[in-house]
């Protein structure tokens, strides 16, 4: 645990913020979002809780910044591979399945992003100011529009409005299915003890691929019917 002197310059404050975010990211490697506390975070960083709040107004504000960074890292990581996600000569149903499969595997490779998305509405959207909420929502809006544009490149049958719906549903399903694929210990033991409950404990990658692929197919059919 480091012990910091008071940050005097903008550069020092930026270093302090970065240290807080990196420490919080390390905690997420050890525990779920709900277990991350401001007290423990401040202890690991080496700051009093009151001093921590000069940089972030709450635990949730820290985690929202981490979520924005994790989303940006995902976009950077996949940007170069996107043109190869679907065979442009294949029919639309085949391309939707190809895109769904690549989305599933790439999100699964970013577990911190999935974990934070799964906690966003229940935890992260609370205990923050309007300013922090608006900053995060604008970042989220821009990320969803970025994904919508990429989906239109891969599935040109989608119009702008449906591509945006598709991108938004990607984010919703990642959060929902990540949570369901990682049940609490008692729930997991129940699933393991009774095979009739197995369908209630989906594997994330397979469940997400199937769900988003079906949603994409429906949107493509809608667009073609409306043409």
C-alpha cells in the first residue's frame, strides 16, 4: 500500500486518479463489483476516505470511469478485426450468426467490462451526481453509436434506427447474461445438484451468441419487410 503526499499539481492529481482506477481494477480481479468498498479501496491506495473523495465522489463514480475505460479498450481491441467478422458474400442469416459469434467471444475475452455492465443499473447508476451520471451516459451513448455503425457495415440490411437498437441490445444482453452465468454459490450448488435446473444456468458465450443472433435476424427481417 502506497502512502501519498497531497497532490499539488494537475499532473500529480492525474497520477493519483490513475492509481485509484488501477487499484479498483485490481480489486475486480479478486471480487465482484458488489464487494468493492470505498473503505478498502482507500486503504489499498493509501489515502484517507475523505482524501479519496477529492478525486471521486463515490465508489460508483470510480467504477463508472472504469467501465468507460473498459469499453474504450474493447473498441480498440476489436477495431482491427471487425471487417473479418462476417463474409460479405454470405446471405444475411449466415452473416448475423457470424457477427453474433464474434461478439460473444470478444466480450467474453473482456471479463471486467462484462462484470461492470452487469452491475451498471443495479449498482453503478446510484450514488452519483448528475454531472457524473451525464458524463458516463454521454460516453455510453457514443460507444453504442460506434457499435451501431460497425454493425451496419457488417449487416447493411439494417437501417440506422435498427442498427442502433441492435447495438443497444448487445449491451443489455451482455449485462443480463453475464450475471446469470455467474450465480451465487448457493444457487450454483442447487444447479449442480438438480439437472432439471441446468437450463437456468447458461454459459455466457453460448447464451449470448444465440440471443443476439436471434435478435439480429428479427431486425433484418423487419427492415426487409419495411422496404
